[in-house]
C-alpha cells in the first residue's frame, strides 16, 4: 500500500539520511561492532548533516522542526541499514525533549549547541540493578547540601553510557516521597566521583555502548537540576509516549525489511530441485507475515501522524510499542527459520537482526508493562 503520511520534504530528508548512512556509517559499522562502540566522529558527522536536534530551536543550532515524521524517517532508515548502534533516536527523541521542555535558558545555552553539533553525546540513567520499570524501587539518592546535591548510587543498562558527555540521572531527592520524591539531575563528563563501569557484553547491538554508571559522593551543582524538584515522575511519564513511538517505528521497519530480504531469498534458494518459493508452506509463511506487516504499518502510520499533531495518548503509544515489537520478534524468528542454516550465520542480515532486535520488547517498557497500561485504561 502506498503510504500517505510523508511530503516531498520528508522524501528529501530520507535521501539525506541514506546518503549519510552510506558515507559515514556503513563503511565503518563492522569495526564498530568489533570495538563495541561507535566512533565519536560519526556523531559529529551527524551534527554537520543536521541529523541531531531536529526539534531543537534554531537559535541553539537545531532544526527547529518538531514534526515527528522526520524522526520516523530517521528511525526507519537506520533500522533498514542495520545501524542500530549509532543511537540518534535516543539522543533526539528521548533526551532532547527533556532539555528543550524542562531546561532553563541558561541550561539550554550551555548544552543544546553541543547537543546539536554532536560534541555533546547524551544518556538518561533510570534503570538500576534492583529497579527497572518500577520507579519506586530507585535507590540512587541526592542529598541537598545547600549549594549542591550530593549524589550516590549506581545505574545499569545505560545506552550511550561510555560515550555520554551529559547524563540525566533519576535520583531520590525526598526519601519518603516514593515515585513522587524523584528528581532529574544532569551529571557532566569529568565530574569527580562519576565513574563508568564496563561496557556490557550483549547478545546484540554490539556497537551500541551500554554501561554501568557509578556515583560516589558526586557534587552536582544546584543549577543542574532539570525541571521541577521531585517532579521526575511526571516528567518521565510525559516523554514516554515519544520514546515508545520511536521503538515501535523501528519495530515495524525491521519487520518489513526482514520480510523483503527473506522474500528475495526464498525466490533464489532451491530445495528438491525448485525454488523454496514454489512450496505452499513457504508461500503461506510469506503471506501471513506480509499481511501482519501491512496491518501494523497502517496503525503505526496513523500513530505517527497523531503524535506529530500532538494527539497521541499514552495508551495508543503503548499499543503501538508492544504490537510492533512483538511482530518484529516473530518475523525475525520466522525469517531466520526460512533461511535455514544460513540464517544462523552472522554474515547474513537476518542473523544480526534476530539478535539486535530481541531487546525491542524489553527496553522502553516491557510488553507486559504495555499491556498493563492498556488494561488499566480499559478496566480501571
């Protein structure tokens, strides 16, 4: 089906993204996978190409365009290229809104120009060894010491954890407040007591640096409080819909791309003297996946438009996230099966897509959490 949600400007941006990937990412990606981290040069190149800070006001060096469809194009093209390690979506769509909507004028002047140029790489640190989706379980504390906060605790599974120059940390500022006693503190690279642990060894997304972070008596200036004191819970809930939409967009793009390459493969691969595509079972498998992708694409495109218009609610974002990522997982598994033994070889795109995509149903809120959000909205 012909998609109806993009304009000529979006099509031109898509070509820009493809050119960037071909020049600045694809030639180096295998090395990044081996290194377990991408090059900072790629971030600066993304900044020069205008791919960072798409929604950041122009006065700070950004694109000044809050239209989420540009972010969707970026997510789709990076997914199709298999370039999940360069986490521009995390930077633009998850962390960017915190800085632009919550930052003071001074904070924006200090951080946003580097954010847009690629000189400042960002991360957000919520998850702890004993607290994932449950914010009430956060143990990292920030004690008010007059002119600064004294930050202590640890975080884990932090994307961009090694590269990050600026980390938004969720910390407990009012111990008795539970989830409503949390605040957002910005910790900058080089701050005394801020240490990074190991670059975690994952089964997929090898080039995306994911780290443990440690905060030992870190003195965070009072001016690095982001948003309202004890307001982190509300701030986090406000931005989760966009985070989940970014993951969902990548999910359906991955499923569609896997279907494309698998369709080509079964046309060429022979078994019992004829192409696999001549076998009824194979045709049924392809037909089922194509139909599921088409139905999901229609729903996702509607969500993309609604979110661009500021109308998408948390429930429908949760629907999009769990459905698209679970579809991605199913399609990756079935496509790998249709590749046979070759699907298990890492030089085949389907093998890497299988391991890279497995995290999609987990981060940004697990499938189970998404269903809980939807269920509560319907049943109270």
